């Protein structure tokens, strides 16, 4: 699991919490991925950490509550995706020819991971990538493949993509192939490792399956993904879908307010009378004042939204304060200093 990034696009939320531990469906995002790995038959997971590494250990411990064995590896300096894979490989216990699943720590995918593993083994590939089809591939590097599933190129973003299939951030490596990545160096697996494997004649395969897929790298995507989990749009073995409009912790106090659209309301949250929370994430001990409206927003822990305030597409840091009657429009981000 590649979970070492600083999540700069998610600031100010990630100033205190690593991106993979932000809440999605009321639980740390990484939990959804770990449960998916367990469901595919995987028992040992190495977490390649860097930014605020200690919080991962505090959150998951040895992994036994999830039925997993977790091992933690940290980087003193960020090594990129390829460097992180190589660094974490020292803690793997499998044989050289065994498959190793590698996931980006910011993608929720409903694809058949067990099927990807079986395809990898059946084709005896060196690496197998999950590809997802998107409507507009111009925002992504695209990955063409032939009729047998062999990847033929890794192409950067272009105005006229040659295919609509893009890298979805789920890989299966043959264990021995990981040793090809230089140790202790900054390496991008997408821009360096994969193209180098192709140029050296290695067998790189595409597992094409369009399923639910969300990269939670931005506040907008994080909020949308969380709502999708609550509403049952995004499949997750870590969340029990109950056909409800919202998920609320038992200790949350909601005083004659409307909580809808797949919102999550965490422990200790207070939502005042006649307030409306729609399609949003409200983190622990936050306060939503009476008559306030919070739509498609992320409200940090202990943040306070004043009475009658209106938030749409906004992000509040932990402890941030929004004054009564204030209006925040899409893209607004409020630090701990608050907004008067």
C-alpha cells in the first residue's frame, strides 16, 4: 500500500491527518482498501508510509482486528511511487515468483481484484495493471494494449488520446520484478518503471474492467466518494449499506435538522435546529449552528459553523470557525484562524 503522500491538494484537511486516514463513509479511507485486500485472499500488507507515519500505526496497529498482518515501512525522504515500492519490498515474505498486489492509497475501486490476480497468474505476466475506461482521457495518461491484453505503451496526457483506458492505480507485480527498481532512489513507477519494463521486453498486461472508481485526491472527490459509500453507489466490504440517506455516529446530536445526500456525521458532532447538511462530511466534535446549511462540504474536527451560515463546496480545517451568517462558495477553504 502506497500511503506516504502529503495530500497537498486536500489541505487544510491533511495538515493534521494523512490523506488515506481521512473519513470516507464514517471510517478511515484506508479501511475500505484493506478490507478489499482481505476479500481477495491477501493476509500480509506492507504499508509504505512517510508523512505522519506514526498515525497509521496508532489507527490500525498490527491489523488483527481486520484479519490482516500489517507491517509498516517509512521513508526519511519521499522516494516516489517506484521508490516506495522498492523500499517496502524489503519486508515482503513471499518467494521471487509470487505475485505482489500494490495499491495507491487514494483510490477506491470496485473492480474484481481477485480476478486481476487470477489473470496475472494465468498469463504469467511480469506486471498486470488494472485499467479503467473513462469518458474523457485527456486528463490522464492513457495505456493502450493489444487483443491479448499486452500493454503496448504508456502515454502522457494528450489532446487526442489513442485510447480511453487509463491506469487505475492497482498493480500486480511478480516479486522478482520489484528488484529491478533502483534502491534508495526517487523513482516514478508510472513514468519510469513501467516504460522501462516495456522497453526491456518484459510482459506487462492490462486487466481492463470498468467498475466504480474514485481518486480521493481533492476535497470534492473525497466528499463525493464518501457520499457514494453511504448511498451504496460505491461498493465496500467495510461499510454496511442500509439504504439510508446519511450515516450518523451514535454520539452525534442532531436537533430537528435534516441530514441527507449520503452525509456522514461523526462522534460528538452537534447539528442545530433547522440546519441542513447535504452530501457532506462532518468530522468529530464539530458544531453546525442552528439554521446553517452545509452542502457538498468537508467540516474538520472541532470546527464551528455559525448559526445561519451557508457552505457549498467548502473545506474547513480542524478547529476552524465560520461566523454566523457567513456565505462560503465552492472552493472556499478556511484555516484554523477562521472566517469573520
